[in-house]
C-alpha cells in the first residue's frame, strides 16, 4: 500500500494511491495517518478497503508529508561508506544520531527555503523509515516489526551552519522545509529488501548522486535497535538513514544550491520528489 496525505499545508487529509496511481480520499475511514493507522492492525484494516470505492482527488493535488508532525525526526549521519570516503571522514564505530526539528518536515514537492545567511546549502537523498509500533530497548531481530513502512527523503543541509557554527548538526539540518518526505509511505510488505534500493538525485537536471542502500554501514535493524536504546520511538516517528556519495560539500570544487535551482530525487519503489529553492 501507498499511503499519502494531501491538500493544503496544515490541512492535509489521509489518502491512498490506487492501482492507476490516483489519490483516493481515506477521510471516511481515518482522520489522519495516525498511530492507529500505522499499527499492524490499522494497516490490515486499511488494506481491506477497495480504493476504487473512495473519492478520487484531482490529478496534481498537493501531497504533504505522508505522516503528520512526528514526535521525533531522527537522522543517521555518515552511514554510507562511499559518502564517508568522499568527505574524508572516518567510518563511525557506532551510528551517529542527530535530530532534525519536526518543523522542518515538508511535502515532497514543496519549495525548499534557502535560509537567511546561508552560504552552503546542500542535498542528501535518503531512505526514510516510519515507525509503526512503540520501540524501547528492542533487539535487532525485532526491528522490522516496529517499522510501518518506508519513504523517500531529502535531508537538506546547510553545511556552514552544520560544521562551522560550533559543530551543531541539528541547526544545520532543521530550517523550515529541510525535511521533504514522501510522496507516499510504502508499507513494509511492498519493500521486501530495503537494503538493496537504487537511489539518485539531480540538480537542474544534472546527476549528482547515484547510489544504493546496499552500501549502508549500519543496516536498518541496527539503526532502529540502536536508536531505541537512547530514546523511545513512537508511531509516526521518522528516521532518515544516511546518504550515498555526491553531496555538494564532497565535490571538488564544492557546489551548493542557490535560489532558483531545482532538485529532483528518487529511491526505487518509493517515488520521486521535486523541489525548487526559494529565499526564506
């Protein structure tokens, strides 16, 4: 299943994608893509609904983030061996955890703001995980049962804020619009091997990132288990899991985003995104 949230920002309604790729309105069955929907029982209940019997939304309707504001928006840094190599960083001995502000969450095709004072605005295509069941001190072999599904993410980053302003990763990752996710949440049953998904990102039509989730240093079970030992994960929480090589800060010479640039990206099976850079 592909679950979406559609409509005006802040007023999104729940939806599902039908077999022809159209958005169908789930409002008569759920108030939102909530904890109840993301549970195993909730997903089973939604899967029994025939999308053809639901109201069809107009083509081109705005898609918001496929989950409402999460209690936590967690990110894993330097989690691809080839990306660590391109930026000259050592392979981490444990997952690097940082948080993105929940207010950075945005729709997959919403504009991305270039913050005031920004000089090094960068891109990162990533695989996102959406938690479906409360996770605290879980073992790796239980990790997948706590995941409701997967989504495409762009971990937008301001490198000057991140690395040159007292090394605060969170403040370089948390500006409004720095967390586009979606277009949809794909339930875990539809992605049998999330550790072998091709991924890509273009800037102004020029390929910048080409990679695969196969080169993750820490795999999905390790990530979910590890994070759950430091904070309790709740249904609807989002974890973005790192990026392959090709980020602007890793290029020689470095390349960063400016107002007017267009970023497009995708992960196999999880759809695509398009964002234009605008001034904050």
